[in-house]
């Protein structure tokens, strides 16, 4: 599956949204390059959280992510 990156801008901030298979790898690389040492929140729906929670937490463990669904 293709990976998609969407940039959303408002007055104060820019947000990036990653969509696609293996997006965890893309997210991990992006966070390490741009937000090392900051708090991380992953927002997803219940279905994806139930399927991918363990792999997300494992791959981003050093960043102590908080998952919201």
C-alpha cells in the first residue's frame, strides 16, 4: 500500500498526518529526526489500535508514545 503524508497548517502550527501500511516506520523516522525528546501522541481509531497497538508501542518504545482512539 502507498504511504501518504498530509501537511495541515493553521495560524499557529503545522501538523503532519501519515497514512498507509507500515506507517509506523515512517512515523518513527520522522519523530527521531524532528521531535526527539518531545512527548508523542498517536491518534487512531479503535480498530487500528486493536490491531497495531503492540507494534506501535514496541517500535516507538523509547519515545513513550500515548495512544488515543
